[in-house]
């Protein structure tokens, strides 16, 4: 029987968890690749700097993802050990709180990162090549402190968190990060995959450990391998597609997609917290595991409910739940939070667009924005100073390439004659 070697339920659970993790990792890796291509400075030393920074940032993403998996395995094994040896499923007491809190946290992180992504092509790429250009000049002059003091991954993390952060100064010393830089900003690109793999991986580990009691153990390996393979392929396709798109279209598509995922996470987080309150009202019985029919949801808070298409147990609906936040049993909190999230994002984008056009934030006294305005002026002045230098370097590189080509043509003519 196929049920002895393959479990559809385990396959879709692993596919859902792998897909969400793969999406986050592939998006971050594509973001790093696109970011490294925005510099206008070219040359051997600059290329080495970009390769070094790119490898460093990619390593940060993978370390965060792997660390999240290791932590979730340890925590999951502790819960499974308690379940098998003590006879109590302690995971069931905290499962909904875990899902709810980490879904809300992931939604907030993705929301903040989205604004930074939209500004890369217009503003942040200027900061990027200015920083590396100054580091290159200092390396040529023999001042190694400028290079060792410049933490590019920290700058990129701050760009993603706050596009108005001052990253451009009058010299290399102004580019060095503060000694007391916050850990979350320095390792921002590692925190998001860590939280994602930790949240998704723990659910998968505990689910597989529990389902092993009701299904043959021979059905677990192939189901896990199939879910991991399909989810990884989808993530790889997204990664390759992101690398081939032009930067501007890639950033627009990426931001829209991330906000759709983030809105779903916000709705899921509220839904899990409401489910937790309903479970406690039922004396600790996890009614969500009783099926999709009557009694599995709180009718007093229900907006709609269908006895199918369960986002926690039913095939491809689990994938829709992971990406878009779909649920067959919507509550007032989950629906209102989804609508409120989009209203907040729209208002936030409108405020930032107004600031881009007018130079100041609306409804905020100018005297409170003087420091912010000074940063923008400094960025503009530095960009104006650096542009002629970059143009000169590009023309020099082009002239050198032309001279080399002419020499080769002359040698070829001598050989032919």
C-alpha cells in the first residue's frame, strides 16, 4: 500500500514549512545579488570588495537559517521526549501562542524591510557605491583602518531597517559604525531567516514526531524528502527569477509579494491568539484538531466558516495558508487585522511618498525634522561630489580598454602582414 511508504499529510506539512522558509531565504539572497549590482564603481579592487561583502551577507542569511533549524530541532526534541517518556504533550500547551507571536513578529520585520527595498534603486545604491569607493581610496593611500572599520553588512542592515539612517559622511571615519551598534541592526539579514526557520521548523518537527504514533514509520522519510524537494525547487525558481529581472521591476515585485505574505502572517498571528483563548475556554481541548465541522471554531467570533479547505490539515490549502494567510474559519480579529494592516501600509507609503516629493514629513513641525533634513542634504551634496569622480573612473577604464584593444589589433595586423 502506498500509505505504508508515503504520507500525504506529512508531505504537505513539510511542503508548507519548506516553502515559506525557501521564499524568505531566496528573496534575501536575490536581494543581496541585486544590491551588489547597483554600484556604479568598477575596477579590480571594487570587485573584490563587492565579492567580499556579498559572501559575507549570504553567509549571514544561511547562518541564520541553519541556526534556526538547530534551535527548533533541540526544542522540538525536548517536547517529543516529554510526550513519549513523561506522557504529556507540553507542546500543545504553547503551540498556538508560539505560532501567533512569531507570525506577528515576522510580519513586522518584513513590513519594515519592504520600505527599504523600494528605496534601493533611487537612494540607497548611491550610499552603497560611495561607501565602497571611499574604502577603495583609503586602501590605495595605505590607510587600512577605513576598510577594517567599515562593516558593509551592518550598513546594509541599517539601510533595510531605516532608509533615512545617515550612512554618508565627509570621510571614511564618518562611515564607520558606532561601537554600540545594536545587535538587531548588525545582523538583521540573519534574524529574519532565523525566526522563519525556527517557527516553521519547530511545528514540522513536533508534527512528525506526533504523527509517527498513528502512521507507519516507513512513510515518514519519503514524505519529508518529497516536501523538502518540492519546496526547495519553488524557492530556487524564485531566486533565479529574481536575479534575471531588472532591478526596478524586481524590487517592485519583491515588495508587493512580501507585503502579501506579511499581511497573511499578521492575520494568522491574530487568528492563532484568538484560537488560544477559545481553547482555554474549552478547558484546554485543542478543538482545531477535531476537524473542520461544528465545535471546531468559536461561533461567537466567526465571520465565515466552511467545513472544508482547512489551512492546517487539507493539502494545498495549507500552502495557501502559509503564503496568503488563508483560513476556512475566519474570525473578526483575523479579518479586521488583515484590513488594518493594508490600511497602515497604504498610509505609511503615502507619507513616505509625500516626504520624497516635498522633503518633509506631513503634519510634523519642521523644527522636529531639522536633523532628518540635514541628513538628506548631506547625502545629496556627497552624491554630487562623487558623480564626477565616478564618471572619470568609468571613462578611464573605457579608455584603457580601448587602448588595449588597439594594441591587439596592431599586433594582429603585424602578424598578418
